[in-house]
């Protein structure tokens, strides 16, 4: 269903990248960041057949990518719950906490998705 999950900082640094299916190129983070910097970018958009669904939380972009038809509401709800779970485990959801506990976050992602 979902091909990738990644978290970017507002500067475009990739903090986490989890590739579930391997069907999308690794430069999707750069493609996403270039597009999201444009004014009034919607939460769901498509670039070259890849759908990007994102949520901005605490200055971080939580992003899901897919190449199949997925309900955007389901994807946004999943991103919301992922952010809530990470915040519950780390105490706070920010760049520093993710860098210190990235192995825990990867394990949580494996359990969630």
C-alpha cells in the first residue's frame, strides 16, 4: 500500500527514511522538499505518478509515498497516529529527540506499518 515513510526537517534534512516496497527512487525526499517549499502546497499531491501525503508537526514533515490509489484521509489519519505514538514514546516530537532515538522510532514504524 505505502512505498515509503520519511521524516524531514524544515531545512530538508532527512531524519528517517523507511522504504517498504522498493518501487520508488531514493530521491523522493528531494522531490518532496522542492515541491513543499512552493506556496500553498496541498497535503496530498502527485509528482510523476508518485503520490505524496504529508503532515507538518512540530516543524517536521511526516510523509508517506505511494504509487497506488490510497484514501488520503486514511493516510493523514495514519500520519497523525504515528506522530502521536512517537510523541508518547519520546516525550516530545522534535529533530533532536528523533536523532537521539532513531532506532526506537524505526522499531515503532515496523510495528505500526
